[in-house]
């Protein structure tokens, strides 16, 4: 039987089958991955648009991540500051409940009748027979002792292993309570009570943060226990990059005035040298050397006036600090609002670019499945036709 040459047809048919098989493979991959192509070259002229969109998404993700980290830190900072302020308000309430009258110490009043004037009965009050604080003053002292340690912990708040109130020095504790402040306060109170320094000088030591102004006894940041970078003023600022052109600052240093002043006030109030208000003569005999020195002054009235001058300075420091903390919180909340607004804009932009990428890269699985089924039918038909052609003879052909 003579065969009919079908080489040309066979080659064309084989080429068609290869193309169909390639298309079938591409469609199968699209159906499995949901993508039109596994490389950018398969996207044709749309490749540039999707590459640019993907690059924009990467940048936006970076900024969104920056904002998320900064927001976490801001939440910790605000929470710590709010708690610090709440405890400061507890101290302020203690001030309100403290009556600025009398000596607030137990015992009897010690009086003095000048022997140089025997015909004049003076009974000048000069002190007390006991240095023990009364319940009201002791309550304020105990409150201050309880608050100091807790508020120090708040100043050293951390986000993970990073301190949030140390500025750029996030790995260094902003405050170390080594006892230097307690020692300095005790020395100042003792010097004040024994007349080495005046009340005005004591108040200057409390207010002045540097010793460079001719005040060697000033309560500097180093004395308080602040870190070397904070004490030197080079702890750095903290910023968050929120877009290509903008940075937002959210720096709060542990040694800012309101935090520093409240800690100093607590140190005075909790000091063992803070009481008594008046000189103590346990045997009730005056003149003589007091068993325990009170605030400076010859008479009981003068001693009370000196003590309450110091006390009022401490109350004013706390009250002023609480108002300043409001300003700090307001500024931080403003930064959070700005960050969240920027984040929302970035999320919207990211969604837009993702939709562009999706429109270019993603395959319509329903359409792909339909094409795949159609192509499968075509392939099966092609295989059948090819099989028939390969079996043609002259008889069959005629």
C-alpha cells in the first residue's frame, strides 16, 4: 500500500500542538498561582507600571512601619506620664489636706521667761518637747516615701529594652537612684536648720539646676541621679520619619522641669531631716542645745514661718509641674494625631497601588479556567486529527 507524504502537515501540526501545550501550561500556572506571569517580561508594556507601584508600596510599608513603632512608644510614654501625673495629683491632694498651722509634732510647747525681766511674765514659745511628727505630717511623709520609688520607675519606663525618656540614648537608664539626692537633701536641710545657710539660699539650691552660677550646693541633674547624657544636655532628640519629606519629633527627657521638680519635692518631704518643724528640748529646759533642731528661728513662731516657707515652695513646685505635664501630654497627643493622619493617607495610597498591581498582575481565574477547558478540548481534537493524518494511504486519500 502506497503512503501519502504528510510531512509538511505533520510539522505544522506538531508546531501547533507545541504552541497549544505552551499555552496550556501558562494557563495552568495562572490558575494555580492566580498571576498572569511569573516574571515582569510576561506583562508586556504594563511591566513598568507594576514595578513602579511595587516600589511605592515598599516605601509606604516602611513609613507605616516607622509610624507603628513610634506609636507604640508614644502609647508607653503617654501611659507613664499620665500615671506620673496621677500620682503627682495624689501628692497635691496630700498638700491640700495638710493644715499650715502649729508644729505638727507631738509633745508640749517649751516656753522661756527671760530672767532679765523678772517682773514681766513672757512665756515665750521656743520649741517642743518631742520631735515625733503628728499623724498629719507623718502621713505626708509616708505618702512621699511610697510615691518616690514608684515615680522613679515610671521615669525609667521601657519599650522592650529601650528607655522611652532617655532621648536618643535609649539603652541608658535615664535615672539611677544611687542615694546622692537623698544625701544632698539631708545635707541642705541640716545646714539650713543649723544656720549655715539661710532660707533664701536653701530655696535657691532647690531651684537652681546648675552649679556654674556660683551656687555649689545646687541640686544638679547629676546629683539627682540623671544619666550622664541627660545631665550634659546631649542625650539627643527623637524623631520618626513619616514620609519622604517629613519627620515628627516626640522627645520627652526624664530631666525636664516637671519631672525633676516633683522628684526633688518628694525627696525633701520623705527626708528624715525634714521634720521636726520646731526645735526639740526633751527635758523642756531652755536655753540649751536642742536635742533635735527644727527650722531656723529663735521663737516657735519664727521656726514655723521658716518651715512653711519651705513647705510652700515644695507645694508650688508640684502644682506648677502638674500644669507643665499637661502641656507635655498635649504635645505628644498632637504628634500621635499627625502620625495617624499620615498613616491613614499612606494606607489609602498603598491600597491604590495594590489595586494597580492586582489589575496588571492578577489573572481572572474564572476566565483562565474557561480558556483552559476550551484549550483542552482543542488539544484533544488536534491529537485525534494528527493520528488520522498519520494513518492516511492513497486509497484513504482518494
